[in-house]
C-alpha cells in the first residue's frame, strides 16, 4: 500500500505560535489531499483539503501549502491555541466521496499556554 | 441522523472468540468505509460499500474478517476467531457521492480488546 510520509511525529508549540506539519507522497494519481484532526477517543474529522491544481488553500487559521513538483504538502496552523491540541493526519484520496482515504502516520500536536 | 453511529463503544473478547461491530451511516450516504486504527495511530483501510454492494475489499483479511451492509439494517464488521493483533479501534465512515470533496464522516469508533 502506498504510504504518505508525515513529520514530525510530535510537536509542541506555544500558544500564539505557528504549527507546521509536513507530508510527502509517492504516486501522483490522486486528486485530493485532506487533513484530518483527531481528538482522543474520537473519530478523525476533516479539517481542510486541497486539490493538486491549487498551491495554497486557507480556511481561518489553517492553511495547506501544496508543492506538486516536490510531491509535498504541509499544514500551517497560525495563532495556535490549546484547543488545537490533537493528532493531525494528512491523507490522500480521490475526489468524489467513494474512494478510500490513505492516512499519514499522524502528528501529535500539543499547544502549551 | 447526522452522525455516524457505532456500537458498541468497547468490546472485549478472548482470543478465538467472535467479535461483531455495527455501524449506522448518515442517512442518505451511499458509501460506507471501515478502517482499523492500531496503537501507533496507523490507519488501515479494510473495506468499503456502495449501498449494500462491496465496492473495495482490498484491505480485508478475508480468512477471518467479513462485512455486510444490508438494506434497512446497520452495517456490520465481523471477526471470527479473534487474535491478539486484532486489538484496535475500528472506525466506520460514510460519504455521499458527488460532493466533490471526498468528505468521509467518521464515527466515534469501537475499541476492540482481544485478551
């Protein structure tokens, strides 16, 4: 199964700082790159997603940057808050709602006051 | 409903026993997915359905795992003769075709512990 490589494994950021999580993929035959947020004891929830024909997408404090030539994409959380403390997963899939999602290995983010 | 429901929340089985997990997708969603999340956060895709038909079963260990989505019933994932390595959280997700976002809505999961 083709993997999505994610780093770092864990991240500690001070409140108000910027959290940055990076991912790399191998196969270009995917047209949908979502990020999921998971709190302990809960299922993952879609945070933000991007298609490879867009280089950047911003929703509130969350921004995805996509570098198609390098096969890399990253999540930036601006003005990080303690409530953002969760595990974040990058993923790849196909647009349309019917294809499986392949997850990265996860980044545990802790935002300290 | 507007949430994916999964039952039970926790399930404990002795090695070799059968385990059965249930999932009620969001009403109107035609795709159902099962994923397994093991201790190191790794998600593994198991199987997906389009309504009651198997859509993709490339992740299923078929010798012990089976799944169904029958009309007017919750979907189910059954593990015959559980092994210690089956201990994981099993997530069900559902989605609706054509939204263009591949948004899969996940349930809260069933934690299976095999002792």
